[in-house]
C-alpha cells in the first residue's frame, strides 16, 4: 500500500470508528426501532471537534441498523470526507487491504471487549481514538493480531 493509500485507509477506519461511537453513545430505542438522537448541544460539540460532523448530521434522527450504518458510512466516504474524494479504485484497494481488514477486526474486538468500561461514562471521540491506540500497542492486542493473521494466512493457503 502506498503511503497515500495507507493514510486514506487510516481516515476511513476513523470514519468507521466515529460511526460506531455515535451508535454507542447516541442510540435511542423507540419501540422495536433504533435511532441516532443527538441533542443540539451534542451536535454543536461534534461540529466544533470532529472532521466527520457531516456524518453525524446525516445520521441524526435517522432510524439505524447495520445496513443503514454501512450505507451512510459508504456514502460519506465516497462523497468526499474532509474535502477529499477518493476514487472507487482507491476505496476498493483500502477495503481489500489485509492491514485495513486487520485494523477493523482489532477495533471490533476492542469495542466488544471494552464495552462495559466504555459504558461507565461518556467519552469524547478523541478519547476513544486514544484508548484504542493504547490498547492496539498492548501485548493483548499484539497476541490477538497474531492469531487473526495466522487464521488469514491459513485461509489464504487453503484457497
């Protein structure tokens, strides 16, 4: 992966992380449906602090499920996030990259294994990023990463 594509992949991963952060802290269950509900104050804070605030605007007061989340993230990324529009070929290279796949698996594992701690108090998105980065450098994360890579290599060898 070129340095430019690697930087873009990191930004795409951040967008995915941001969308997960929105769902984690701002989800509202209404009957059997889920919505992202951001107060005016929360929206203002996000506008001031996040380069991904337009994604929050897109999702605010919208019914949410996995498919809608995926569609919103893809629309946000392909529509140009932070003023940078990525060609489809670059997006495909990012999503197909083993490093990107591993980063997403690490993030998903971190989120699931730290859910209780993350739920103890509201954390700003930057705190999430910092907490994930610290965990990613931990021996636990390195061990998990090695296991995931071994499985990926075994699957590749078997195909």
